C-alpha cells in the first residue's frame, strides 16, 4: 500500500494538475483562435477574374466609343492606341504616369504599362469592359497591385462585375499560373530577336511593324521610364495567328473578352520578347477546355503561328522549324 502523501507532495501534485489544466485550456483557446484566423484569411482571400464589365448600353457603337474616350481622358488616363479587330468591337489602350511608374519597378513590368478598354456590340447591346488591373498585376508579377488604377477605371467607367472564367483565382495562384503540366509560365517567354542595343531593337521593331512583317501592325507603344524597356501592342491578321480567327474560336461567352487583345511584344535591353501563346491566351481564358467545339484544340495551330508572326514583326529571323 502506498504511504499517505505528505503536505508538500499534495501541494506539488495539485500545482502540477492545475498547471496541466491551464496549459490544456490555453492550447484549446490558441487552437480555436488559429482556426478562426485561418478561416478569416480564407474568407478574405479575394477571387480575381481578368476582365471587368463597366456597363452595358445600346445605340451606335462609334458614339459609345467617343463617350468612353471622353470619360477616360477626364479621369486622367492617356489614350495611346485604338484597335478594331472586327467591325463589332473597338479596343482603347490607355496608360498613365502611375502605370508607367509601377511598370518601372518590376522585372518585365512593361507588360503591365497599359490597360485595355473594350467596347463590343453583342446583339442589340454594347458592352463596355476593361482588363482588371489587379488581376493583370499578378499575371505579370508586378510589385504594385495596381489597385489605384482599378479604382481610377471604376470611377471613370463603372464596375458592374468581374468576369472571364466561371471561377476566379487568388493572387498567389495567378502569379504562379500555367494552364497545365508542361506548359509555359510568365517567366518562360519567347525570345523573338536580339540586337546590339536597346535602341537598335526598338528601331528594328518599328521598321518591321511599319512594313507589316508577319501580318502584324503597330497599335501602340509605351516606353517604361528610367529603363531600357518598351512595350508594343500589335494587331495580328495573318492566318492562324490572326486575332479574328482566334477570338471567333474562344471568345464565345455572353460577356465578351475583347480586351484580351492586342498581343504584346516587349523590348527589354537588347532583346525582343513575347509571352508564349499558351500562357498569354490561357491567362485570360483559364477555364477554356482543352478539347471540344470551343476549345484550345480549335486554335492548336496558334502558338507557333503567333511566335512566327511576332518574330517577323520583331525584325528577327523565322526558322524553318515554325
């Protein structure tokens, strides 16, 4: 039989028991707090989509384009290009000092130096929409979230809803996006051409675009301040690389994603780059099926055709491999 506990032993056992109970309660409280915090973070994580529907209206397309131009100018956004890939759509490309400054702080930030505003006639309706700056900032891995630009566009044109894929993506997922295993990320671009200097590269691109090489023509150019970097927006019209051909195959939802266009070439240093088509198209159409009537299968010729067209438009050499 165990001898009776002494008073010091009883006090020690009691202290240990109370301490263990206290630790268990602290553990339960901390665990609950962590779970609540995690739930809060999950709830707070915003799902982003590539496009924003500003408004819908009716009437004359040209009149709506003029009205949108006025609103953008009043908001302090600079119109640097205009493009009509087909008669039912016009795309306005805008930039600002704030956008260019944000681009200057990021590697290959020139891709985000402009935003695209689309005016598209669908049936009797005219959809005014624009690229979602916050989504694009993540797609191009920029240091700025471009929230101020999003607010500027919202105040100028409105913001009814984000759209594109049925399900949005969180910022971290957009930054690390690729369509599927083996396909390109943002940092897997095509190197279209290389020259002796930045100035030579820019001059070669301007010359090739003016000559319509590759079926491409210049829509806009934005120079990134303080860096040897310029982004060119180009219209593509030739065969399987053609903007109209591609959009007829993939832009079929009721809300049109016209602001996907135009495609970009980036002169950075002495090289000319472009985002590879399997990234550049997929980042704006991430839920597009691989197979079927409206799918990537319908434009399976496009990635190589676009690279070939842009290589010619960059003043580069098109190999027989294309």
